[in-house]
């Protein structure tokens, strides 16, 4: 039997520390080695105990979760799972933490741990076990200025040429699927896509309801292409990316419009990458590019098989840059990857495929 996963719980609420610790200790494969009531104490205990995983709250006295995360990722890189309030501000802070190196997060519905004990139990255990397998490296990323955390801040302006071309219905489609480590990975891939890319883009990120809108907004801020959370009836347009909303499968209709499906989870997730890819194959056929980035499990493998069989192209993130080498590994082991490259080369290879067909 392997050694249990050693977890440090950091939260300013004694009640929350107790609840989280009891949930983690309920699993024989996990042991809580200690708790801390603020970020400063959490950092000190992380240095001394060197836990396998740290659960970290955001709002704490003395030293906040983000301040602690910055030090942890710089000095003692450790997989961190954030506890996030299901609010607009909470979502913005969560993505800042993910950009700074946190592996994943567990939502607190309504921002109250009291209301979420039953709901987050299984999610917490799964996230901690996944985080324990993650590859984390020392990072020196500073937190964003406060103004960029405000979702009301103006988005960057799109070019007039981009706006004038958005009504075009492209012949090509790119579908990008990812899970654990995905928000940060997408932040490296999408900026390499020009607004002139001759394709529509669909993004399926495994994420619960309430967070995908903030993800889309943050990606929109840093990308040349336009990025938004998908809505029922949205048209697939050239140079525009649609993010599958948490809690819905994103389906492509024959009209090249989006349908949001409330069908049951597939591969244990909703949205599922396979559902989106499979729905698009008969419409786009050899004009379809499938991309699988970091993530746990096998979601996307069946979709990539369908894309490859229809004459489309498949790109997979190389193991060397994956936070979790699960979904990419599943595709590669089945011989379904046309291109396997490190994360920083994924976007460039998408653009290169289009250049080769011109």
C-alpha cells in the first residue's frame, strides 16, 4: 500500500478547518498533517512539514491566501487546491490563483462552507488526489494589480477588421479540451492565435457552473481573438472562441450554432470534451482540428478518434509541460495524435496547420 497523501489545511475559520480536515481524514489514502489559521503560519508549516498538497483559503488575516501562494510557489513549490467562493469576485480571485500556480480549486456554493459540506466532500477528495499527482515548478509570478481583478474593468479593444469579419461562418473549426491545469494552459495557447485565424474555436474546460464566464472574460483580456462563454444559439464565427459553460455539454448543430445540453455527465464530467468533438465531426469533417491539453482521465480520447477518422488533425500537449498527464496520455497511447508538442508550441502549430492549407 502506498503512503497516504499528506495534506496541510490553511483557513482562518476554525469551523472550516475542522470540516475540511474531517472530510480529508475520512479517506484512508489521505492524512491531514496539520492546520494553519492564516497564510503566514501556513507558509511556515509548509516549509517545515513539506506536505504533498495544501488546501488554501483566500481571505485570511495577517497574510492572505494569494500572498501565501506566491511565497509557496517561489520557495517550496507544492500542489495547492484553493477554496473559492462562488461569487464574481471569488471567481476572479480563483483564476488569479490558478495563474500564480495553484493546481485546482473547490467551489464553496453561495460562498458558505456551511451550505456546501455534502456537495464538496467528493469533489474535495478527488481534487486533492489529483493535485498530489501534479507537477509543479518554482514560479516567480507576481499577483496582478487590483484593478485587473475587477470584472467591471474595460476589456481590451478589438480591431475594426476583427469586428467586421465576425459575421463570417468559417469552414474550419478548432476544438480545445482541457481539465486540471487548463486555465493556465489556455492562457498560454490562445494568445498565439491571431484574430485572422480562419476558423471558429470551441473550448471545453472541465469546470463547475459559475466560473466559466470569468474564465472567458480573463482569456478575452489577453487574446487577439474574441472569447466569451457560450450561450444557446451562439453562432460559430471566424476568430471567435466560445467556452462551454459549466454544467452543460456544448453541442454543435448542423447550422453551425451552439446547443447547450443538460444531458447527464460523461466520463464523470459536464461539460464533456467528447460530446463537443463528436457533434462537430459530421459537420466539419477534415476541416476540424482537435486539441487536448493537460488533465486527468480520458475525456476527449473518443472525440479525437472520431476527428482523426474523418480526416481532421489532432494536436496533443507533450508530457513535459502537462500539470496532469492523463488526457493527453490517453490520446497518445491510442495512436491518435498527429502532433505532440510542449504547451508553448500548441498555438503556433494550430496556426501552422492553416498556413499549410492556404
